């Protein structure tokens, strides 16, 4: 038992057991396994490669499928999309580890950093509050609450008519009430659609029929563009889901758009009080786009127009999840007007993830200038791209409420998955 425990803390043994069982790399990258063994011991290990295609992995320009090579011979390069299995052998005979390798085409994107105005319309209307309705006799009712309507519910239709705005809902309720009819609502809650019957009450104060609800049909705000793909017209922004301010529930997208925005001021973040960018929408047609998805990794859709980055005139490759590491990185965002600026951050931790999640990185702002101007990460920075060693690794998503100098980031690999299945880009939004 003592030997087992001692081995577990041995850096050589730990480096072996920390080797991945699966690895994704892009064309042009080298396959590397970090074994912290002395050179004479490392020579006792060899690697045997099997691949499903020719030239998936090359060593010194030679296809190594079906061949054995040593750790000291160098590292193979991924040259063709495909899959390979690398078997690590001891003394050339005993298999001790299998690593499945998937080689994918290199993806290049235009890094964002641009401030964008977000206009999002929900599917139906969202219930954000409840109220008492007093009739002409002074009796007080709450018809919607009594019928089972809850804050956070989404009203899809009333009496078979699809609803899209608060004005439309108010008109239907008053019309049905004057006709002495009940309201048959179709309500969406936790992904399920529920029929609800409500009898409207004539309100003494407004002289209209009401059911005692506060509702909202849209959301608006300022965020940051994460990336843009000119070949498809697809984009990603924000890095996190848009939720309703009152219910904190994700908004089901009916339609929406992003436009250019200008930052007019900054509220500095402090411990317990997140800061904020104060922005306004700009009526310029440099770029615009649709919002087709509102996911926990951000908003996604199609864009048209001129999208350029002043720091990177050429597109940058992305880093896959297993290629991101702790250390210095840079963040692109806007603090004043529409000028994109570059700031230094530190990736403190890369959280191990076998499935996509919006919190894959822990980052810390180290740039003195950014700390002085904002206190760290503030609202409106969500979606600001993170660049490390010339690759896009992810985007800022959340701030630590009690420490605004630190926050979470989402890996670009997970964000890109959300662009799959989007509609073709628009010729022009306006």
C-alpha cells in the first residue's frame, strides 16, 4: 500500500496516468505525449500507429501507419483528416496505453471584439409578474395565478391565436372579456405545453378586462462579438445564454437581430457589484445579422456586412479543447466608442470537460490599464474573444461576483458546434 501511495505522488508515474485516452488535433499540428521520464527510461517505450486513412500521421515525411517508432525519434504531424490509434508499448512488446487520435481540418475565423447591440424577441410572451385585479364592486382577484399561471411561463397562444406582443395580448383579453368568453391559453413551461383556462375580470381602475399578469415580449442589451466565419456568414457572440431579467429563465427565440453598438460609458466593477458597459445602438449598416439560436454558449446566427479586426487582418486558427493551456492570453473588447482594444489576461485553469459546458476556463485580468478603467470583467464584455499563441481559444462568459478581476470563459470548440445547422447567410439584413 505504501508503494502504491508513493507511486501516485511520483511525477513520472503521474505523467503517465495523465496521458489522454482520446485526443483531437487539427491538420498541421504535432502529436505530443508529455512523459516526465528520464531519457534512458523513455527509450524503453515505443509507439505503434494504426490509422483508417493514408498519411493521417507522418513522421519526417513518412506515413507511420502500421509502423513502430520511439519517443526519441520525434513527434508525428497530423497531415490528413482521419482517425488513428496510437498504442504505447513497453520494451516494444507489452501494450500499456491506447490513445485514440482524431485529426480534423483546420478552422480559421475572424476574431471578434466588436460591440454589438442585441434585440431578441421571444416565442410568445413571457410572464414576468402577477398582480391583483379589482372589479367594480371592490372585489380583488388574481385570475391567472388562481388558474395556475407561474412567473417564467411563456404564453404561446390565446383561443387558438398565436401571440407575439404585450399589446396584442391585452387586446385579445379585453375583446374576449367583452364578449363574455373564457380565455384558453397555451402555456409553455420547462419545455412542456400546458392548456390553461382563465376567466378575465373587468378592472375598475383601467376599465378593461384583465387577468392579472405582467408580460414581456422582447429583450435588448449590449454584448461582444466572439467570432465570424466569412465562408459561411455565421457568427457567435456573448458566450452565454440570454435570460429574462425578471424570471432568470432562458428566452426561447422567435426572432432577433444584432447591430453595431457604441460604448458611451463604463460602470466600474467592485466586489459584490458587477460593473457594466453603457452602450447605444448605432444606425450604421457596416454589419448586421439574425439571431437564430440562444444557447448556454451564446447567441448564434448569420451576418452580412464588413467585419474586420484591426489587430488581426488575417483569420486566426482555433485551438481545440485539449490544446488550450494555462498561461498568458489576450482579450479583445471595446471600452469606448467602437474601438477594439487588446488587453492581457491570464488563463488560470483549464477545466477538464468531456462534454460541452459554458465554463471551461478560469481567467484573470492582469492588464493594469483594464483594471483601472473597469475593475476587471464587467457586463457587456461577455463574448470578448480570448487569443493564446496566435489561436482563438474561447470567449469571456461570466464574472466572479466577489472578485471582478476573475471570471469564466467558454472554449471556442464548444461555441463552434452551435453554428451547425444554422440557415444560410443573408444577402442583406435591411
